[in-house]
C-alpha cells in the first residue's frame, strides 16, 4: 500500500519528458582571421586601433560625434513601423507564454442554466411520463490535468523560448534600423560632398573650355584642343546625375526609416566633414560574439523551443490523468434555487492512455527530433556567418586604412602640383591652361578622397552591426 501511494505521489508531482536543452558551446577560436588583429594593429598612422575584448556601447552611433546623426537615429527608433511590429510580436509572445502558464493550475468555470423539458416513452418506457416542467441550475465546475509526463511544463518551456526569440528579433530590429540610418546618413553626406566636388570640377572644365575657345579664336590653339576641352567638360558632367540620384535615394531611404513619407520629410543638414571617424574600435572576442549577436541568440532560442517541442511530443506518448468536480444547486423555481436540499455535486477522475494510433504520435515525435536537429544546424550556420561577417569587415577596415593612405598621398601630390604650377604661372613659365589642368587633377583627387572616406565610415558602421551591439 505504501509503495502504491508513493507511485501515485510521483505521478502527481510529474516528470519532464524529452531531452533537456543544453546551451551550445561558444566558439573556441581566439580571433576572426589569422592575421586581422596583427595587421590592423601594425597599420600606418591614421589607421583605427582595434581593441579586442572591449564591449560595444549601446548607442555606438554616438562615436561619430554628430548631433544630426544622433537625432536621426532617435527619430527612427521612435517612429519606425518595423520597430512597432517587432514590439507587437514580442507582446504577443509574452501573452502566449502567460496563456501556456495557466495550464499548470485548475480551471474553474461558473455554470448556470434554465430550461423546460418533457420526457417521452423513449426515456421512461411503460412508466407514466411526468408532466412538462421548468428547471433552474447554477454552480461551478473544476477541471485539473496532472502533468504526469511533463507535457505542460515542456509547452511552457517552449513558449518561453519563443518569447526569447521575439525579444532577440526586437533587438535585431533595433540594431538593423540604427545601422541602416547611419549607413544612409553617411551616404547622404558623402553624396552631397561629391556633388560639391563635381560642381567644382565642372566649373574648372568650363573655365578651361572658355580659355581654349579664346585661344582658338586668336589662332593660338587648334580645333583638336577645343574638342578635347568640350569632351572633358561633357565627361565630367556625366558624374553629376548619379551623385544627385544617390543623394535622393539616401534621403528617401532615411524618410522611410524614420517612419515618414519622402515627400513630407526633409533630413537635417549632414556635413560630411563634421563626422568623426572613431579612432578606437571595440571588438568582442568570438566567444562573446555568440552571446551577444541577436541573430545568433534568436537561433539559440529557436533551438531551445525545438528541444522543448520534442518533450511535448514525448509526453503525448504517456497516459494523462484528469480530475473533474462540480458543485451546484438545482430547483424547479428561481425562489427555491438556493434552498436546503437542492444541492448537487459530482466528482470524476479520468485516465487516457494511447494504445493504437497507427504510429501517428511516434512519427510526430520523430519529426520533432528532425526539426530539433535542423535548428541545431541553423544555429551553427548563424555562428559561422557571424564570424565571417566580422572577419570581412575587419579586413575591409584594414584595407580602408591602406587605401586612405594612398589617396591622401595622391591628394597631397595634387595639391603640391597646383601650388607649383601656380608659382610657375606667376613666373611666366607655364600658361593658364596648365594651371587649370593641375586644379582639375586636384578636384578629381578630392573626389576620390571623399569616396574612400565614405567607405571607411560605412565599414566602421558595419563593424558595429556585425558585432551585434549590446543589450539596450
């Protein structure tokens, strides 16, 4: 008897079926590439310094030290429909978790009813049927399912994991939105700077063409020189429409990111020269990356949910015990409904155990195991992709520093050539056309410098995105 009671108590306490979720191990590698760390650290003057093991600030865009950029990110986070949708999905997941938690407790329902009834021969047979009567009833019904196999616990675990998935999706939406705003703001500022440089270049082409026209009219140059000046002006004018298009595209993209229609919103003034390139870049180690990037954590939460679902499918293979009780009052008139002697009650216990279902439950469990294994593979893929993205951006930042050094030398050389040509012109050693050619070469070098600087800013923003930011 004691043993039977012990077994019954164990059943009431319940057990948890299926595999327990074990958090995947973090990557063991110490770096992202075999040479990125040393290469960036030994880069020439002007290169950004990589600080391994440091945390990224939640408001990492503030490192660019632009009030206009900060305001854009604030507007986007407050007005983006993408963020609103992610917040609603998180709220939905929270309510579904609360709904799943309610299954752990008894369910109590109030009942009530009234009706009129007459019995016939089918019910009473040869007995005399009573006359029609009216009845009234009211009471409460209690239902409780014992979680003997842990199915309810596993269902709640799955809902909590899916809530965590949506929480990480919201983090990913915040991160992606801030990154897109920064990228488009950099593109907008760079396009405006390119337009200024192109306009200066076109103006120099026109001055050059005017001087060649004057020289040709005086018979000092040939028509070939005039055609070359026309060709150069036309070629440089083709640079302007794409830059204007890039400016418009970036402006329209920013309007959507802040939740506004492009025709109803104008971005704040963004001065490319006012942006500050972060000199030190905090980079978390790979083991921390797997615990920080929202897409990796979302994949981990999906794996957790899939593991719990295997437990639910396993619990479905075992018996289920339910208890049902009811208590109430019944009477033929409303006035006597709560009178003494009209009370009724009932109590019942039920046991349901699968015996034969054509293999449905076991096949469903095998399918859930396959889904769990697929989620594990997806998690590994998310980790590898995260490591690759950081490695790519670190390599890009290294190359940006070297390219910037080359462009800076080219710009300095073009500036020196302009200065020397102007001095030679004042001394009467060269003509004005040579001065204009030197100025054109400087304008083109300046245009290339803007492009390289914009790529450097964009790669820096991409690094913060690849690192996954930090918890807001």
